[in-house]
C-alpha cells in the first residue's frame, strides 16, 4: 500500500513537471533582491529616508544599490521595475519617468554579480508641510516569468514646518511691461514673485535705509535690445525693488542696476545693488506659459514645450541677484575660477568656475553634488522646473550676500543628545539619540567602549533599547554618527550609561 502511494505521488509530480502550465511560473516566486545603502546597511526592513530641506531648492538625493540575490538557481536575467509611489514629487535618476503617482524606473540584472545604483529624491515643496510617508515598490520578474513584489517605506522628513519668508520687503514694478504684457496675468506675476522671494528667503538680511522715490535709476531693454527705456523706482522702498518686463526676443535675462549706487544701512555702505531687472522672453506661438505653483504639478512642466515661469525666473533672477559681472565679488570669483572659495571647494570637492555667460557650467562635474541637480538643461534626474541648488547658493555668496546659516541646507551634522539616562538591571530601557544637520538618513554606531550587556543601538533610528543584565557601574560608550553624505566626516560623542 505504502509503495503504491509513493508511486502515485511520483506520477503526479512527473505529470506536473512534464506539463508546464502557464500557472506554474506564477506559483513559484522570483527571488527577492537586496537593497543596500552607502553604509552597506540592508534597507529591506527599515526602508529609506529623504529630507525636504527648508527653502525651495533641490533636495539631497540618496544613493542605493539594488543587488542580485546571493542564492543559487536564479533564472537570469531579472527584470526589475521600481516605483517610488505616493507623490509626483518623487524622482529616480535617469533613465526614469515621472508620473502623477510617483516615479518609475526599470533595469535588468544579468547575473549574480550584477547590481544597479539608484538615486532617489523628492522635489521641494513650496511652503510648510508635514513629514511624509511613501513607498518603494520593486517588482522582479525572472527569465521564466516568475515574479516577486517587495515594498519598503520611504520616509520624508519635512524641515519646513513654518513658512520661510524673506526678512526684508520686496517691491515689484510692472509699469514697463508694455511690449508683451506677459505680467498682466496674475498667475505669471505670482509665479515670478514667488521665485524672487524664494531666493531672498535664503539670505540673512537686516533692514536697509529707505531709498527715496525716483532715486534708483535703471534701464530696461525693448525687443532685440532696441528702444531701451530708462526707469526709476516709483515710490520709496526699504528692501529690494524688482522691475519685470516681457519682450518678444531674443532671450530672457536678469541684471542688477548698474548706476554706481549701493544700499546703505544706517548710512554705511553695503555691497548690495539697490534694484534688479528681470526680462521674460518666450515664443508665444510655440510655447505656453506654465504658471502653476502646485508642487504636485511641477513634473508636468517641460522646458521644451512650456515656459515654467517659476523655474525661468529662478534662473534669470539668479543673474540679477548674483550671477553677473556687475557684482564686483562675483566678477572676482569668475576671474579666479573659484579657486579662492574654500567653502565651495569643500562642498563640491573641487573649484567651481563660472562660464562666460555667468553660469555654473552645465556638464556633470558641476551639477550640485548632493542633489544631483543643476539650474540648467541636464542633470541626474528628469529635468523639469529649474531648481535653485545648495551649490548655486554657496557660489552666490561671492556677490556679497550672507546665507542664513541656521537653515537646514547649511547645518553641519551634529549630535544633539547631551547625556543618557541611567539604566536598571532587569528593567526595560529606551533612549533616543538625536542629531540634526547634514543629510539626515543617519547611520548610528558604537565606535568605542560598549553598551551595558543587553542594550543595543539601532543603526537607523539611533534608539538605544533592551533590558540590561550588567552589574552596577558606569559604562562609557562612544557613539558615531554619519550623515548620508559621502564626503561627510563621521562624528563621535562619548556617553556614559550608569547601571544601578
Ligand atoms: Zn542664464
């Protein structure tokens, strides 16, 4: 009887093997992939963390490595379809797509040694917001059509909890928008003014002396730079004064007033020009104006087909506010090819020159290292709205500006926790280590000494927890913090946990 039973089972198995039904592949899952971060942590369980820094600029991207599994019998190649799901603001490095519900990216792993390096980031959100939670889904399909789907959380730390505003008033003047009237549209005005305000929100500024009406003389071009008009401020102003004008040709630009006058503060000279002009040019027949300021819509802007007013003004006003030879400090920076700005060199890893037309060059070595973006045509991610970057701001300081160093894009990483609470043997213990600054997908580790027996430090969260069995006494431990910046320096801090 038993023999017969075995024979029946074997027959059934043989049949199943010899008749490969379409459902056979579906019943067998493809192998799961591993995802490692730059610290060789496997993020399969915890997931990953992004940050949306204070201010409207390109956020840091994080690099991850997707690896083929270290198991035998895998049917290569493996096709991998990634989606960063939850908001249109998520993006992957190219090649990839942006969609209304998140970014997608596909690649193939050809063998056990293969891997794919993926960069993930989130587009900035205008104004304040809450921390966000999205998900990374990864569908793997093997050569036989078997699939497996893995998901892991994407946490987004939103640093801008209260709206960041420029600390001095800005006046806008549209009286000379008489050629095309682009700025008659309230949406265009709002997008343009928001871009200007986004720039000034990064500056550390004190009030200036009042500029009397008519005192600030400037000029605005007509089409083809003909029929220039002479301008001056219509009313007194205390902060900055910005002229906007639309023209039909040949290009958009921006510049500071070149009248020899500089702002004063309590009668003392400052390096700042008193006013700025921004020219908007586009071909109305070929392109549409994109004026949405909803960051859920930003991915629909397209430099080839529409003129995204915010992105264009961010770029052109950049020439007015810093990237122009009429700023003595910037002219000097350009002359020295950036070799005297140690802060920029430390950030990017090498000097950043300025080209003949007042731009940070558009090729890859000059893309902002941490975000992978640039305010130009190409960068690591799909180019949509031109974004201000940390690199562009650090270089802009050469015009004479002072950045607000208390904003999160400029904070160096630091461990904030001052001391750790005492532990009691046999009683559950939990303490949260806290840090700020840098790129906050932190890695926490014990770098010296040891935690009392039974306590462990979570590398991702910085939480020390467990129930100790250690004898009464003092346990010195050195904690190391690394932020998610490959050029970052690990920090250490010494703590003592007393068991008693
Ligand atoms: Zn430009």
